[in-house]
């Protein structure tokens, strides 16, 4: 029984093979002829055919003189590059120096401008001070006479206005009565004993001084106290002894 089944299976396979072969002969007659002519040929590309072709490096055709000329040209370009770089660095230093000088000039110009605005009237104020002195002495002389007191009161108001204008422009009087003597702002012309004013302080002001902001126009002319009279005499006796 098994033998019959095996024989039937083999017969069936042969029949199927014949039918498939007949079908391929009918549909692909040229492929079969090519296969018969070259049975060892393959229908698919070989791995060697599928591999990409590698471009062979071209041989350097540059000769020795051209290579030497190219090297010289490269060296010359490097020298020019170094020269241009040095010039650029020098120009950069000059630019920075010029910027610094310009900034210093701007600061100096601004400072001079501020000083000119602050002390611009110094010369005019110095010329007006003697006029103010004469004006004050005239008022003092007029106030000592009964007939001139009325005029003195009117001119005293004018004097007050003038001083207010001066003060509004930064001109301040230096009138240090009772203050300690300051050699930077005061000019001592005499020493007198005083029981009321301590020794070394200003006893009287003979001429008022003036300053423009923090700049002195003229010092105040003062009389300095030498202390009580008895103490002054004792010091004089000690110095003579």
C-alpha cells in the first residue's frame, strides 16, 4: 500500500513539473533559449557588479618647477599677511590712543567750561570791590552828620541790593569778627588787647574780604586780639626780662 502511494506521489510530481516547464516555455521562450546557450549564467547581478566603482586617484601631473613657484608664491603671501597684520595692530593702537586723547580733551574742555561759568565774573568782581569800599566809607561818613542820615539810609538800601546781587553770583563777604584768626583768609595789620575777645581771635575788621565760591578774591584786613590788657602787660614784662 505504501509503495503504491509513493509511486503515485512521484507520478504527480512529474506531471506538475512537466506542466510548469511547458508554461515557462510558452511565456519566456527567449529566457529559456539564453539559459540553454549559457547554462552557467545568472539572471541576477553578481556581488562584484553591484559594488560601486572606486575612482582611482589621479596622478599628480604638476612638475617640479611649478611646485617651486607655488611654494614661493605661498611664502610671499605669508610675508604680506604678516606685514598687513602688523600694520593693522599698529593702527589699532593708534586708534585707541586717539580715542583716549579725545576723551581726555572732552573732559578737560568740560572742566574748563564749568570753571569759566563758575569763575567767569572773577575779574569783574575784583574791579568792583574798591568801588564797594568807597561806597561803604561814604555811607559811614554821611551817617555821622544829621543832615546826611536821610540820604545814608537810602543808599544803605542800595548797598544791600548790590550785596544781594553779588551773593547770587557766588560772591560772599568775609567778615570774621570774633572768629579765630585764619592766615589763609585774614590779613592781620595790628594786635590790640581786649577783655571781651579771646586772644588770637579777630577783634575788628578794617576791610571786608570777599571770596568767589571757594576761591578767595581778597583777604579780610583785621585786627587780632592779644587778650586782656593785664595779661598782655605780664607777657611784655616777661619778654623784656
